[in-house]
């Protein structure tokens, strides 16, 4: 029975990874922050067989190493700023080294962050900085890269779909292929990667669907049966200028980072290529059309 140490089990992605691993009969021990350990969600996962240990990524390395002793893989699905993504995950890696855990899946789950440059996306800069902090380790680090969560791409935060106004706005020429994967399918791929020792030490790139923005628009219309008036905001360079405008006055990166994700997609710079979907044929991801059909917007 594969033993997994999971961090972020109370999150949107991590909770699905926990449930998926337990369905595959893995033994899963999750590091859960004390303030989150009493939640209904944690109780439900414990009912499915999850073991929990209270703590945070800021705990002493030795304590984290003891918590993960015996695990074959550490999976991180945390979210946060540099203190969590860089310092916290570097501490997790050092603990894995001490505990002799051979593999780590860090919390990347994005467009191809390895093809981006510093400054292109503040949150993905943190993830590359974490990889720099991992350098020289004997722990095999495997990134799971999934493009964009479909749930996020259809949320107001991304400023693409306005369900109330019935509009769909895009940047660029609308023809650049982009990678889309639902949260559930990203979790399913992560489970498959965690249980696949052959994935050790290299990025795994997967996508539930590959669509241009114009095709994304058509898929949402087809799936929901709703008409979304198409609107072009401007070119990829116009988008870069808009990001700079917002960055100049922002009090927090959250005020412009959504546009940075969009830029990474519509510029083609963060495109996943080649895809490793065929390595995991048991995962049958849903298309954007199917996703839209299932969700009532
Ligand atoms: N590709 C995409 O479109 C896309 C979109 C969204 C997210 N993502 C990525 O998916 C990953 C997971 O995101 P999510 O949306 O599932 O995040 P989330 O729902 O916010 O969950 C974050 C998890 O991290 C835990 N956590 C935070 N700080 C911690 C610490 N110091 N020590 C231990 N645990 C800590 C949280 O615990 P508590 O419950 O105690 O707070 C929670 O379980 C991230 O890498 C994120 O960037 C990708």
C-alpha cells in the first residue's frame, strides 16, 4: 500500500486529491493546520480513512520529518504567498530529505511556469523560486502542470465571462491554443502521478481540453445553451500594458495576477507541450463543453 503525506487536504484541489488517493486504497496522512482540523470536511475525509497530523509548513523541519516518516511521496496542494510557497515548501523538502521520502509533488498546478520569466506572473515566480530552493536535493521533484482550472476561467475573477451581462471578453487574436483542466481532473491526474514512481523527477503536463479563446467561448455556449456576446478587449500587447497599468497602483498582486495568467495563456508562452495525458489513460478528463453542460451558471 503506497503511503502519501499530503499538505493542503482542506483546499479545493487538495481535498479532491485526498479523496482520490483514498479511493485508490493509498494510505494518506495529511498535515492539517490546527484551526482547520475540526472542520466537517476533515471529519468526512477521516471517515474515508484519512489520518491527520496537526501542524503547518512553518513547523520545525525535524517535526515535519517525523510526521511524514514512512511516506513514499509528499504531495503539496497548498496556496499562499512566498512564505508558504517558497519558504514553507522548502521546509517541506528539507523534511522529506531528513525522513528519506524519495518523491515530492509541489503545489504548482498551473500553465508551464518553467517557460515563463520572472515578472511574467507573480504567483508563478514564487513557484519557480521554490524549485530554485529545491536545487541539489536527492528528492525527486515532480510538477503536475494542468493549464487553467476551468472553474477559475469561468469565474468573474478572470474577467473573461460575465454571466450576468451575458458577455465573453478575450485578449489576443482568439486563436492561440490554451490548456484547460477541471479541478477534479487535475486531482485525478495528481493521484495517478503520485502512484506512478516512473514520474519521478520530471514535470508531467496534462490538459482536459485544448481550446483557443474563440473555441472556449463556443464550448461554453454549446454546453450551457446560453448566448455570450463575444468581445475582443485588445491585443496581447494591450493586455501587457493593462497589467502594467494595474500593477503601478495595486496594493496586492491579486489586483492584476488574473490578467497575468490570461497573458501566459493567450501569448502562448505558458502552453503545455508536449502533453503526457497518454501516460494516464485511466483518467478520462471532461471537455469544457461537458463541464459547462454539467454546471448551472
Ligand atoms: N491552474 C489554475 O487555474 C489554478 C487555479 C487555482 C489554484 N491553482 C493551484 O492549485 C493549488 C491549490 O490551490 P487551491 O485553490 O486548492 O487552494 P485552497 O483551496 O486555498 O487551499 C489551500 C490549502 O493550503 C493549506 N495551507 C495554506 N497555508 C498553509 C500552511 N502554512 N501550512 C499548511 N497548510 C497550509 C490550506 O489550509 P487551511 O484549510 O488551514 O487554510 C488549504 O488546505 C495551488 O498551487 C494553486 O495555485 C491553480
